[in-house]
């Protein structure tokens, strides 16, 4: 396997060997997200939605690091 064949999470840069699951983005852009980032994002979304219900303004985009 050539080095550039390694699938990496586009968010955290982990390789497919470092995570349990890697999900490919739409199209053929070699965009991937790993299960750990999905978990992190869903936590952030949950927090944001809670904040929204309290009337706090949302900030976009959300930066994870
Ligand atoms: Zn990731």
C-alpha cells in the first residue's frame, strides 16, 4: 500500500488503523470522518441544540479543536 493510499480522517487526521470506523464523504474527494469525530460532533450538536433551546445564539461554524 502506498503512503497516499492511507485513509485518514479529514477532521482529526487519524488513520483507519487508529479508529474503529471510517465513513467516506459524498463524491470522490477522499473526504473521511472517523467514529471518534462523529461522536465528538454529536456531543457538540447536542450541546448546541440545548443552548439554542435556552435562546443562546449559535455560532457557525463550530471548530472542534
Ligand atoms: Zn476523526
